[in-house]
């Protein structure tokens, strides 16, 4: 019988197949077999990680039982944008195991010397595919701005060259979506924030913006990007900043400058949607679409992940409803954690939110946080039935046929086109 063979690593990080052991995944506390129909070949540009002070759990076909392999170490994949993992890697921690860095950890198996992962491709667009980007070409494009006095362009050059931020790279290569970070501060303290991590936590993967750009600096970048580009998107709320709604006034002025010059281009905002009145103001000023980040559609788990300051979960829902009332295209940046997101209790709350808000799209993003620590820190212990990420999306497609599913923001030219 063909089955996905466990892939593990020795102490020296050499990766090897372990015949006789069926590879497994984990959903919260549950160790699950990886089903052949859930596996896809490991996508190009995936990263493979060696997980220190941890040992893989797999199914031993000789004695028909799950087993912890204490002389080996787990191998996990960090999937590229566009793919959503269906399980987390299955392993047991040693007592001295530290919190893993801010990535998602999808199990990897081997079938006929080919690596496979339990994942689905939720978006076929290659917007953040950096595989083919030639560094020399990027450097030359950035040199075109060597005399700029625009601090934000200089910030984006650093993001493109040193943080490999796909949106910053796309600005300089003049394609797809251009980032407009504006806010050094945030009114939340997400445990998985990629631009701010407290002392003693895993390192933040992006350096936080240190200044507030002027409306002129913002508009200059947006207009450079929009000019001559098919279906351009410019977006506030990037990985290297806090919450853009805290700079609503400056953003409003920038939108007015942009819209005085052109009606083209989608003006979008990635946001924690914490401030409904600022959301109402920016919708009036000309925002076209928003994407709201949520780890959960239930206030108690939102609270434990975001630690909101000066706002609460109901404000987030109010902002979503205001944006819909103003005719904006609203997406969820749904941070997926297998074993939490795909349980009936969370799914029930998600369906209620979709019905209530009539939101337009769900972006199924892998939550980049140590899976074991996530369940511990949010004190998650649900007995609710496990549906599986794939089944979740299938059920939503049936119940909400007009709801879109993807991974990347859409240009306004596609808001009303058939899926
Ligand atoms: S809302 Fe964004 S910037 Fe603010 S803490 Fe969360 S991840 Fe970080």
C-alpha cells in the first residue's frame, strides 16, 4: 500500500525518509494521518525547517501505533504565498524547547522520492512569487530613485533589498500591488506581530517604520505606481508598520491628492479595523477596499491574540459593516491555525459574520506562529468536531456562492467580475 512516508532529520540536519512510518499532521492536540487526497507536491520556493528540541510523531506500520521518534527531529515546510496548510507538523517538544520563530509549520512527507505537503492552492495568481526576481535588475530599478527626497521610497528600498518584501519589490518592478506604510504605532499587541515583538519573544521578521510620511510622499509613490500600469493596487497597512487607521487624517489627505490626479488604481487598506469612525471617514475620502485581519471570529479568542488597546472586537465588526454600507469591497485576512480555525465552533461564528456583514472575500492565510504555543497562550481546549480546512472552504462555497476565496488583494476591476 502506497502511503506518505515520514520525512525527518538527524541532529546534523540531514533530511531522510523513514520507511515503515506513515507521516502525520497535527490539528491542535490531535495527531492525524495525512490522506493521499490532501497532499500536493511541495510548492517551489517553499522553505524547509529543522525543528530543534522536538521529535516527530508518526505511525509505525510494524506495531500499528503512533510513535515518537526520539533520535530524530521534525522537518516542516513554510509554504509560499497562495498556499494554505491543512495541518501543523506533528511532534513532541523537549522540556527546553523554545518558541519557534514567526513562521507556519506544515508537515512534509515523501512519496516515491518526491516531497509532498497537506495543502491547497487558494490563489493561482503569482503576485508574491519572488523566484524569478533578479537582484541586479531590482538594484538598478532602485537606483532610478537614488536622488529622491521621499523618505518612504528610501524605506521601501530597504524593505525590498533587505526584507525581501514582495510588495516593495513589486513597486520598484512596477507591477501588481504597491505598499504605502504610514503608521509607526499600533493599538494592538498581536502575539504574532511581524514588526514588533517584546523582549524574550521570537524576533520580528520586519523592521517597523520609524516616521510618519507626509500626504505628498505617500501620493507621489501611489501616482508613480498607478501611472501606466494595468489594474494597479496601492495599499496602506503593511507588515512593516502598525495600524494605518491611527493615521487616518494623513491617509485622507493623500487619497485626495491621488484622486485629484487620477481615478485609476485601487486604493486599499489592510487593517485591524479597530476605529469605526476613522473607517467611515476614509470610506468617504475614497478608499476602495479593505482587508481585516482576524485570528478568530469570536471575541474571546480575538482578545487573547490581539490584546486590543482602546477598542474591542465589536468595533472591528462595526468597521466591517460600515465599509460594506459604503459599498466597499471587504476581505478577511483570516489567520488559519489547523485544529482551531477548522472546528465547528469557530466555523459557526465565521458563518454568522459572513451572513451579518455580507463580506466579499476570505484570504486564507497561514498563521505564522508556533502552533503548540498558540494553543497554550490562547488557552484553546475545544472538543468541538474537527471539520478540516478543505471541508470548511467547500461548505462555504456551497452556502455562500458569491463569496470569494483567495490569498491576495483584488484590483477593483475584478470586484464584480464572475469568480
Ligand atoms: S495589528 Fe498588525 S501591527 Fe498591530 S500588533 Fe497586530 S500585527 Fe502588529
